C-alpha cells in the first residue's frame, strides 16, 4: 500500500491520498508536502481512522490494523491511535 501525505504538521498527517492499495499490511508513506521545522522530526504519524477510510471502513481494515499492531507500528498520540512511519520518502518532483 502506498500512501501520499499532502499535509503534515508536527509529525501528523492531516491530508493523504491512497496511491496503491496493494499489500495494505505493509504501508509505505510518500511525502509530497511542505515541511517546516518540527514537521518531520521523528516518525510521521497517520491517524488510524484515516487509514481505515482508505481501506474501505472498519470491517475491511480490522485485519490490517491487527497486523500493524502486532508489528509494533501503532502508537497513541493525543489520545488517537496512529500508524507510525519511522522511515518515509519524498515524492520526486515531476
């Protein structure tokens, strides 16, 4: 699964789009956003509800979320569960 972050503020993804739905248990984050100081200091976090919407709702996302939890990819930030992306890549300019 490839997700493109379009807006990131203080490590949290606020707007993202699904680029490729394949292999959702192994999400890859691409960043195509203006990053200011502090926006990418540490892992970038995608809110789990946003991931669930990309996957088609809670029923379809349940297994993927369980797998991410088992792999240590979920973290709690501001009382919301997030998928942690400790490594990510910039989207190349066209």
